[in-house]
């Protein structure tokens, strides 16, 4: 299967090229040339299948032409070495708990899949090591670092702003060692991003070492996210819920998660409609209301992984629906909530249902509470464990939240980082010195 750019200027490329490049040369996002459908028979038996079995069928439908089936099976199996349970929260409302992976957030799925796919494609090409650069304000760095940990032939450099990342988050990428190097930059997240961008544009550096990015626009990070929507549907069917009126609410920031589900629907997944749930960063919601897309600077909220003012995957959604506002409205509605509403939802849901939401999941759960029609069944995505936002959640509820063992295990590790100024020459010199040693 070939992948085209949403800007339609660059040539179509193979899957391996799309994964290694990340972004197309014309700055567009790669999309699969065809969206294959899964035969209806698959959905008749989906309730009897495991997460791994379902994911393999979906992965094989998308990537089967490009990867040997035994290798794809192994990648799927290693990616999904944790559960993604669907839990009933209230009548007709279910939580898809995406926080049972190594870093307790849904980004584990895409990061783990991409790491293994990149490792595989790189080993096909020869022995040269590939270096992944990633700038993080917290969550992405931990998912990518843990996803790529010990993947042969791949080195990861996580750049993060000194003093601006929570201790829990920092521990998740500074204590790993092996092929993961944490670079602690004296500057802001924007400085980290600028260093990464300069590195990709530096001819001498690119000559000396193979560089790539692992940000969320990569097809190998975004497409595998559809696996768990198929599995969520399967769990509904298995629990005896009739699956023809299913509505899915997705807490959205860069819109990669919801976009993978929209492609899943195109492949045959019987979801009736989607709700894109926003915090106050609501440019997509405004687009749905007006047909005008007006990017803005993001504002800080308590659901901070969704503080995005110009979602990169908007281009993919437009492309998928032929640039038609009406077509988009037929599948997706939106909503937007303030911090006060998010806090209120967290407290009310604990009181009435005994369920602890995190600030991101709370946005989506509230969307279901307000917008589910009679006869519909709602699934919302719990995109991270509430303990990842311990202080925020405790301030809202006034109750301490326990830290899961695998999160506290990170806190026991020894922090190792390389302190660096935000000046590009120093970063470049450092990368080149690492390359010489290798
Ligand atoms: C990244 C993230 C989101 C937003 O996902 P997108 O794919 O960018 O829309 C939502 N919740 C949490 C906890 C996240 O880390």
C-alpha cells in the first residue's frame, strides 16, 4: 500500500518511507492510499476474539501487503502486552480504560507499535542505527521512551525542559538507561522543539547520522490506535449489548486518536457516530459550528494533554471527508468544557458512580452524559490514569489517589540526564560525539 500526502504535492511513498520520514516533504501528513474494508463476517464473531486477535486482523488489513505476517503478528503481540478493558460506569455508558500500559496513557499503544515497526524497517535496510529525536512537555516523552526501550538498532533522545516537567513524568524517561538518553534543556518546551527542528534541518548532522522523529503525526503511531476501538466494540457485543447504536466520545487535542477511529469506521467498524470532546481549546468545536477553521494559541487547562490550538490531524479529517463540512458533521459532533465543568464532572461521577475519572476522560464522559440519545450506547475513552495528574485530581476531590506500582517503580530508579543549554551548536556537538563513540 502506498501513502499520499494530505497536501498532494509530494510523491506517494511506501509504508517504510512514510514511517521513517514522519512528515511528507510538502509538510503534509501521510494517509493510506486506499482504505480497505474488513469483511462483515469478521464482525459476526468479534465478540469471541481477544484484543490481540482482533488487532492482528485490523493490522493485517492495513499493513499486510508491506510486512511479513509472522513479523506483523509479533509486533502486534509485543505492542499489546496489557489489557484495555471496557468498564460500565452508568446505564449505557462505558469507559474504555487505556491506561493499563507501561506509562499509563493511551499513547503507549502507538509508541510501542511504531518503535517495533521502525526497528524492523531499519533492520531491513542494513545495520546503520537510527536516532529518534523527541521533544516533550511530559507525556509523549514517557510513552516514546518506554515504547522504544531496548528496540535493537534504535537510539532515542528525549529533550525536555529543565524544571518544567512533573517528577513522575521525568522519572518515566530519565531512569531507563539502555538506548534511551534524556536531555535536560535549560529552556522551555518550545526551545526543545526548536532544537529538534534545527537538527532535522542540519545537513552535516543528517550526513553523519540517520535521524527521525516519533511525533504523533507518524502513520505508525496514529493508525494502530484504531485497534482498541474494534476491541471496545467487541467487548460491548460480548457483554450482550446490541451494537448498532454505538456512540464514541474521544477526549481530543491533536485529533490523532479520533482520526484513527474515523478510519476504522470507514473500514467497517459499526460505530454510529463520534463526539470530539474538547477542553477550552476548542478550534475544532468552533469549526463544526461555523465551517471556519481558525487556529489559535493554546490556553492552559487542567486537561493539559489536550491544550492544542492548531490540531495537526485536522488536515487528515478534512481529507478523509473530502473537505466537506457537511460530511464531517454527519459523523462527528463536538463539545467544549471549562476547567470548572471538568472538576464538577470528576466529583459528581465519583459520588454517583464510584468511578474515578482523570481530567481528560472527564471531558468525554460529560459529553456522553449530555449528548447521548435514547437507544444509544456510549463509550468514552479514559486516555490516562488519574494518578498521572495526581495533584490536579487531588485538588479537585480532596482525596488522595494511590499511585499504581508500575508508576511508583519509575520513581525508585536513578535519574540520569544530560544537562544542556538551549543553543543548537552544543546539541549538535553532543550528538556528533555520541555518533563517533558508537
Ligand atoms: C495526548 C492525549 C490526549 C489527546 O489525544 P490526541 O490524539 O492528541 O487528540 C488526550 N488525553 C491524554 C491523557 C493524552 O495524553
